[in-house]
C-alpha cells in the first residue's frame, strides 16, 4: 500500500504538492508513482526561472523500467530544483515525500491550490491501478 500523506495535495499525473506558505510549493512524485517506475536512475530537472502552465511537461524521470514525464501541477515559476537528485536519483525511491522532492514553484495564483486533489481523492483515483 502506497503512502499518501494527508497534509499534501495531489494531481492525477501522480505529482504531490506541499504549500510552504507565501505562494511557494514543493513538488515531487508520489510513493505510488515511484513504485510503478521501479528503480529511478536519472532525473532531468526543469530550468529555474522558467514560467510554466498547469500540465506543461517540465521534467523527466527515468527508471530501469521506463521514462516518465513530470508535469507542472499548477501554473507558476520554477524557483529551485533539487540538485541532489543529479547525483542521487534513488532519493525519489527511498524518500519520495522528503529528500526526493523535485522542484519548488512560486505560484501564479495561490487559489489554484483549491483545484488539486486531497489525499483521499487521490487514493480513490489510484485504487484501481
């Protein structure tokens, strides 16, 4: 059973979002997503200062099984990427909600957080996968 922390928000494409306050969020992929991918061997991070729209393909995670696109969960600007993933992509597997975070964004509209899935709604979405 995958971990789905109740305090985070989610999107159907398996990214999690943690609001850090003042319109800044941290984004990563869910425990469920990293289980589906298997051993992560490479993470292509987005560019900092890049403005993105919701659902834009902005990063790639490669595993021993497949490569998977990572999407911007909401519109905003990429303000930081997790540079540790360059040397240690396995952090996505070992700590997807902690050291395996992927990037931070400054939101274009904080109200967009209300459009994201709750932990319970995300659990329902992945129940049949």
